[in-house]
C-alpha cells in the first residue's frame, strides 16, 4: 500500500467480525489494494452494501462514505446515489445471497441500464450471516440449512447472467487468486458503466461445515483444486469446477 492504513480503514477499527478462515478479510484487503494501486481518493468514493457478512466489508471498516442498506437493496441505493451525484465513484460490495438472490432483479436491471457502478459480489455459495440457507448460487447437491438432503436446484452462473444482462466488464476469480482478483477489480473500477467482479470467498462456518470442508484450510484447498482458468477449460468440466477469468471486457 502506498498510503497509510488509516487512509482506508477507520482508526477505531481493531478487529473484523469475520470467522476464522472466512475469505472476506482477504477480499477486503484486495479491494483496498486495488484502490490504492489506482490512486483513487476514498473521499471521491461511495461504498454501498446490504445485509450479510460481505456487507460488513465496507461498512463499518472503510474510512469513506458508506451506505449500509436493506437486504438485497444495495444496488437500488447505489443507483440513486449515482444519479444524484454522477461524480461519485460508486462501488457495491455484497454477498451472493444479498446481491444475486434477494437482490437479483436490481442486479440484472442495473447491468441492463448500464448504471455506472462497480459491483463486487463475494460468492460463498450460501447465505452466511442469516443462517446458512441455500442461495441461488448453492451448487447442485450441496447441503445447507434449507437443503438437508442436498440442493436439488442448479445454481446461477453469475458471470453468464451478467454477460446476458449487458454488463461492460464481467470477471470471476477466487480469493486464492489474489493477484488476478486485484487486477480485475482495478479494471472494473476504470471502466465507465456497469462492471461486475465475482469473488469466490470461502465460508467455512456455514458452507464448509455442512459439506465435509470443516477446516478453513479444507476450503482453501477445495478452491485451489476446483478453479480452472477459462483459457484451459474444455467445456466438459464437472459441474463443481469453477471457471475463472475475465468473460466480458477483457
Ligand atoms: S458465516 Fe461464513 S461468510 Fe460469514 S463471517 Fe463466518 S465464514 Fe465468513
């Protein structure tokens, strides 16, 4: 980081609320390093989040203006803020349950309207903070609080969804790929219009312990073994493999 930590994190913050092994701390650091690399001024930015563990990444930690809003409604609030003050660099940070399940309609229509927002979706494949329920991203067959016999539904491929909705930049990387993830967030922030970065972020507490990935290290190993760069993917991968890369606007 080129600037002091206090330029990014509120001085009164001593700890994060994240569980041991949660990926959200890594994602928080990656977002701030991307902002630092670009030399953006936090005073020119607004961070908007909804409800869920990922909603805590920007609020209360970031030393900037933040809006911590209703469950699923972060993009609606961000759209309003951007319309009122177009000079703001507006970033939405939230989880998959918040942004793509409860707030899925806001997400696709903000992309369709090309609202000038950067959305970072921390996808942990489950509702974390609200109790471990299945989300629209929970893989087929995986266990959650609401799918004790295994999830019978296919998950969204968020990057394909946002591609179809017209986003100008779409990428997916896991927090086990911090360099690629950081560069991706930088690229998203530099593009005018709607940009979307999916960050696969492990949740050992709600997802891992129900899916034989009890230890924090188990989830890290899982991501390392299941992420495949799109350049080497054949299209015949098993459904549990995670294709990573830049899908639109590379
Ligand atoms: S419940 Fe899951 S997503 Fe939430 S802080 Fe704990 S590990 Fe992270």
